[in-house]
């Protein structure tokens, strides 16, 4: 692969990562309400899901999903349901934050969500987003040639994307945490409420996505 193609892919990967979406929102909200470590663990789950999408594109699962309206609708429905679940959960926590705080007074804020659950939230949110599969199927063929090893090239491109997107999301999470910080109940409540509304909005947007097949 030529240097020009690699640079072009890096720019596309950076721009795609900078577009607001549920992945970035989840990571930044965890940084603001649960701490930097939880946010970075959530980010690691998000990045691992990119490898899963890359594997799906290699073995043809992504193409199968995009070509079958039934499978596409199933994956989309699961993604919408999960985003709505995250949104409703965040709104419920915002509304009942005072009760939760009273029950968990001795418990540090950053441990209200286990690291395992934080990782899974990042992984599942990205995994159930059919837009990523559409992105790979539309973009990767432009960087493959007849002499390219599909597996090696796909792994390389996904790794490049993970490095770029990971650095971008990590910078946002650390900057948000440093700027706003923790320990402000009213601000945390407003953030959780805002995240809940945005997650539901992303769910509605995802529900309107149509396959081009």
C-alpha cells in the first residue's frame, strides 16, 4: 500500500472519529461522571469492537448483513434497543441521583460501574452499530488491490483506525475530566440527563438508517 493511500485512510479515519456519535458520547460521559480510568476501560472495549467489525468484513458477515434486509433490520433493532437502554438508564440515574447517592455514600463514585461493565458497554455500543459495517464495506475496497492480502491489509487498516480514533477519544475523555472534574452532584445529574437524551436521539437516528442493498 502506498504512502499516499495510508495518509488518505488516516484522514478519513480521523474525520470519522471526530463525527459525534454514541461511542464518543459514552466515553466522555464516563470520564465526567465515573472517572478517567473507567472512561479509558470503556474506550478499550470500543476499540476491540473495531477488530470484530474488521473480522466480520473479512469473513463476509458484514456483506451478508448489508445484503439481507432481515439481518440488517435485526442488527439495527438490537443497536437501537441498546442505545435506548443506555439512554433510559442514564435518565433514571439523573432523576434518582439523590437516592442513589444516599445509598452509596461510602462508595467512591468511580466504582458505581464495574470495569467489566464499562468495557462491555463500550464494546457492545460499537459492535451493534451497523454504520461501522457500512463504513468498512464502502471504504476498505478502495484500499485493496488484486495483489493485496485481504486479511493482512484489513488488520493493518483497522489497527491504524484504532490508533487514530483511540488517541482522539482518549484526548477528549482526559480533557473533559480535567476541565470539569468530578464531585459536583448537580453537574453530574445534568450530564447524566443530557447523555440520556442524546443516547435516545442516537437510537432514533440509527432506527432511520437504511441499507443500500
